[in-house]
């Protein structure tokens, strides 16, 4: 490969050398206007200069106003990110065409990186999000045998999975690889041939260290850089010692004075990366400001073709960042890895002092003061912050091998803000008694009951997990408690906090019960489908009701309208908190840690697990436990007809708490073996049959689960053990499911007796 670096002016954007290029930008502008009409107001109606540098920057403020907070069409793929240190979540939309381009570009890149490597097996070990969701599809395209590991697992299980699967290619994040290397006896024994990195940027020194530890050449480890908005942006070329921009990307590097927003000036040779995607449709990706600072942005020639490139990513900038986050963690890592070949690094701020924690088997105490002074000397931001009293000091701390570093999860390369130890102990001491006492101590450990009568002639066994026996009357008690408990322990909430959630039923009742116990106010955003019984329960438990009487005009669904109202309330009420049951990992982790282990402890092997879906938290937790523990259980998702969770067009649904008008962020098709859609009428039949045959009064979703078992009864082999999750109590449905008058009005008189023949 022949390489030539052109000495171009640093902040010069891509050259528009021809009339054809200007026409290309005109076409791109018209495309953006077609999808996002508000963009026309930004550029005006007359005398538009279509040169790229004259078009407006797509800043975070613009996207916050017009894009991130809009509820997308339910038929589109939606990815959500925490966004900034404020914890504000952003919705990023991909059309089918966008998804195809994303996968095409990444597949082409991976094919190039793996050429001649002999890789046949690939393992994805990373977090949630777009890269994780598409990894297996890309591997399959390349003809690779593939598998994945959830990042939430302890590092020991990551190592076990790598040893068992024996991948040639490992696709992972630098922070996860840090943990694996430190916990493994000898990473070379894994036999990995190639490592592709995604997520946090990996410095050149870090990559070289990893290559040595895995017994690889430096070029066998490739760092890729991307964002959830744009997709793949660049990849590191070891031959050039630079990042090359990916296919479909046109980049600029601009100064903070051009972006504005009161950003501090950058160092020499630094600029904020601004991107235009020629293939992205459902994002206004025209001069999109990444807020990532790059060094030495230049055009290079590779095999006679001009390619845009930069030397490294330094840091992020933005008004929402705390002052410590403006420090380049990558620069700190570079200093550490110049002195230590094997180390894990965490950077934290406590009492306005910057602390660099280093865990290394090879570090001598004498190197610590050298690293400290080099960090101060090589990173001007730190020296300036200390001089201006934004930081009091910097300390470099060598920790013990068995000491837990700040962070806690396998995926954790960022800057941490730590409470004073005494303050942290006070929070935990205050939290523990309240979160484990009174009515909250009764959550979980629900009965597991064999349904002897209803399925007596089936040839297989069905055991009902009676989640309706939780004190709040549903399975939602478990995730509600865990979401509140974790937020409490992190210091995000406490007595007096206003908790806001969108829920038309069970989650709202669970949160109302928990908030009442803990001395917090709860606002439940409900809609016209909420039953009178549920409203009465919420009021009795002290909840404030915020009622949405009209569905979202674009989708015809109530959920998008409820979520918009949640955002309005959060903006209006200082210090309020949204657990966000639709995307909070503690939703499904509650079932991973408690519900499925309880079932397995009692039954041993389970052949079929039937579970209704809404936010997908329950089924995700159960299914991930099954997958992680190598169980043979087949996971059957039970959805309502008219739900769009698994595709299709939305239709009216009579019962809340089953199905959804959007695809929940927690939905993972790779965990599900079978999907069964159930009609409202069959839910009623199932509920009534359960009451008459087993004396169990359960809610509509439980009837759906039994109807799903009935649909698949010819496929379930004799002797199989099935578990059905009975989600909630039937008392909440006395005026609907169990009311003959209501049933006749909705379905006709014949349905009121049809449950007698539900399972002949």
C-alpha cells in the first residue's frame, strides 16, 4: 500500500473541486428536507449556498429540539443511548435502508480486516446497542460460526465462554478486554487470531500491549470508531499509524469558535470532528457535530486514492460535561502504558481531586510518582485546572491485585465521580433497612404450582409460576424494586424524590406501593385504557394520576403520547426521576437474578418456558439466564394480536400490560425460540378456564400464556416440563375478563361459555 500525506490546512473541510460536488450537497440537502422539513427553516428559502462549509452545523441543541426526543414510528428500528453525563436518553432511528447500509459497510470493513487470517469462528463480547445487535448478522454474512456474550456477566463467565467457544475472532470493547486480560492466566491460550475493537477508543500503546499479551502482531488488533447516530466512522490503520474514515463518510475538523456554545479553545492541531453521511437517511446527518476532538486531521493518499484521516481522538467536549470529563482519559492511558506493559486504569474525581487508579502485576511503587508528574506535564488541561482551582490535585494510586476498581461492571471505561466514603456508607446504610423491610421484604420467592386439572390429558406437565402472589399483585414488583433500589444506592433518589413513570397498570401499582413505603411521591402517567380498578388501586396507594386521553396523532398509539408526557413532567418538576422501565437493564436483571433461579431450583430442567411480553424485561431476564447457564429450555414469547413488538401493524388491543405500540429497547429476538400471538377472545377463555379448573384468578396476560400453550400442545412432546409465568392478579379484571356483561358486549354471548371447552 502506497501512502502519501498531503500537507493540507488543518481546519479546511473536504474540497469541493467540481460543480458535481456542489450538486451532490444540494441533493443531500433536499433529501434531509424531505425527511425533516424543519431543516428548510435553517437554510432559508432563497440564495442557498450549497458548499458544505456554508451549511449549518447539526448541533446537539438542534437535534434535542427536532430529533432526539421525538417518538419514532413504531415500524422503525429505534436505538437509545444515555447520551451525556446528565443521563438523558436519546432516540436514534434507522430505516430498513439505513440498517442495510450499516451492515453492508461494516461487513465490507470486517472482510478486509480478516482477509487471509483463516478466521472461522467469531465471538461478540460487548454491551447493548447497535453494534451488539448487528454483530451476529455480520458474522453470518462472512460465513463465520458465531456466538455472543452479554457484557453484564462476571468476567469469569466471559473467560469460560471464550474457552468453550474457542473463537478465532473476538469482537469486543477495550474496557471488557482489560478485564479479560487481567483475570486470565494466559490470554495466549485462547488461541485468538484477530481482535476487532468497538466502543471506547484504544490508544496505540494499549493496542500494542494487548497484542503482546495475546501473542499477536499489532496489526491483528484493529480499533474501530463509530457512533449510534452515524454508524461506523473510522478504523485504525497500523501501516499509517492513523484512523481512516469509513465508506460513506465525509469529515471536517473545526474549531470550537465555529461550533460556538461557549466551548473552551482547543490545542494546536486539534479540531471537533464534524461528519456528513452520504448513506444515512433517517438522521439529518449533514454536518453532524460529534463533539469528539481529533488530532492532526489530514487527507492522505492510499494506493492513489485520497482518504480522510486523523491521528487520534483526544476527548469529548460539550456544555453538559462536568469539568473532569473534559480531560482526555486516552492521554492518561498513554502515559500509563508507556511505563507499564500490563495494567488496568480507572480515572475518578472525588472531593475535586483527580485520582488515577492503576492495577498492575508488574508495577513497582517507584514508577507511580514518575507517572503522576508525566500526566501533569503532558496533559495541559490538568495543569490548567489545578492552577485555576477547578481541580485541587492529582493522585496516582497503585491498587492491590484483588482490590475492586471503581466502576463495577465489565464494561466501564469512563471517568467516575465518587462520593466521599463516609457519605457513600451513609447512603448505603440508609438504603438497606428501608429497601429490605416491611412489605418490600415479601417481594419474590413466589409459589410454583403444577396445573393438574387444566392439562391433565396433555401428556406433558405445566407448572405455573404465581407472580401474581407478589405483594403488589404482579411480576412487576421485582423490577420496580430493583430499579428503585439501584437508583437509591447511586444517590439519584431518596426520601422526597418525585418518581415519574408511564404505566397503565401493574408497574404503576408496584411503584406506587414501593414509593409509599420509602417516602417518595409517585406520578403515574396513564391512558384511557387503564381500568377503573387499577386507577382505584393507584389512588389508594397515594399515587398522583396524570391522564392522557388522546393517542399519539402520528402512530395512533397511547404509549408514545404517554412517553412525551413523561418528558414534559421531568422538565417541569425539579429533581424528578424516571426509572424508564422500557430501557432500564435492572428491569430484566431482576428476573435474571431471582425469578429464573427460583424456577430452576425447584424444577431442575425446564423444557418450555411461556412468558407474555410488554417491555420485554421479564422474558429477557429469564432467557438470558437460560442461555448463560446452558439450559435446554425453549423460550416462547406470548404477544397480543395488534402488538408491534415483533413486527406487523398496530391494532386495537383491549387489555393493558400485554403487547406494545413500539418495539421496546429491551426486546432481543436472539433470545426467543418461538413467538405466539393471541387474540383478546382467547385470553378471556384462558383466564376463565384457569379460574374454573384450577381455582386461580389471574389477569389477561396469564390467559394469553395458557392460550399459547394450547396452540402449541401438538408440538410439545410427552413428558415435557413447561413453565407458565402467571403475571398478575385477576381481581383487576373483574369488570372485564370476568364480567359476563362486558364479555358479551365485546365478543358475543357464545364466548361466555366457550371456556368450558378451552382444553378438551
